[in-house]
């Protein structure tokens, strides 16, 4: 387990930095960023969420008023402002977030001309990450420079995959990009876990997709699957994680179980 201080053996532990990634949109990346971080926070873990998606759904999902922000992830990446100036608290006391606003939309173009452009996020996180047990980077639905920054900064990938036809479509490309990053930028990068989302146990399709993904990724697939849930879909409009919006909901139960799996994996 990661800790922010030395344990009883005197050895220092580092945080686990995970990129929540899938270049397909609508697979549950932001839902997972919000609800997994909240569940880990409720388990007593300190979590930092970095919203790297210009849509800012994770920021909104935690009820952050974007127009009230004085700094965001864009400033940390491209305005040379310290990352800690952009960190804000959330409704979950153990979870903080580096929010995203529409400013981030132009970041891909601006990053092109920067020196060491793939490592800007990694460098920006250096001064803050050791205050946390987990750092989650919510990636945009693309494999551009923002995502490349996440892959360079991360220890591992957390890949949400929706239970639908063509679930594995695009995953091959993601694996190719990951291999490229491993060779040139981040040799330690690996898959931390694969998460099945929007699961409906009543349908043959959902069960077939889960079986297919388990064949493809083996034991990297989490045992926990995230079910389809109206309450899970509603929670972001209230700016709350599902564990606070409806703690007894099946989605809350699932993300709490997932949090324990994440802890168990280290």
C-alpha cells in the first residue's frame, strides 16, 4: 500500500499514479474518476484527481463551479504556475482535484512547440504527488499530446471498457501507443486494471463482452463490474459522487468494492 509518510519499517512509499484512459468516448472514464476516488477517500486514502479532459466532466461531477476558479490544470501545464495553486478540495474530504476548464481545449496545439512536451504533466506533479496515496489522471477521449502526458506521468493504466458491441475496438491502438511510450518515455508503464462498465446482467451481450474482455486481458480485469444505474447517471448533475448521492445504490456498492480491489493491487 502507498503511504505519504514512512511506515514502521522506515521505508518511504510512493503514491500510485494511474491514467484512466480509453480513446473511445462514453465508456465511463469520468464516472470512474469521480466515484472511485470518492470510494477510496471514504476508505481513508488521500486522492488527487487531475482532470485532463477539456470537457471537464470530472470537475463538474464533483460540483466544482468552473467560473469561480482562479487557476486550473491549463495554468499548471502551460502557464508555468505551480500545480498546488490549482488544487481545490471536493465534497469528499480526502479527495482533491486539479480542475479543467474550456481553457484546456487549445492545449494540444500549444503543447506542440514546448520543450519536453510529453513530460510537462509529470514534472508538474513532482512537487505535489507525494502528499497523496493515489493520483488519478482523467484522460480525454483521444491519443493526443494531453493523453501522452498522462501516459508519461503514470505508473499504470486503468482502462474502462463499456459492455457493448465492439468493446475492444480501439484497444489495439491504445496498446500500440502504450508500447511506444514504454520504449521511449516511461519504461515502467503497465496496465493496472481493466474495468467493465455499464454492465447489465440481464443481457446476453453484457455477459459475452465481459467474457471476451477477460479472455483478452486475463487477470488484469477487475472482478468488480460497474452496473448500469439511473442514480449513477444522475449523481453528476448534483455535483456528488454516487457514494454520497445514493450510498445504497448498486453503483455505490460496486465502486466501493472496486476501491478495495485497487487497494489490494497496491
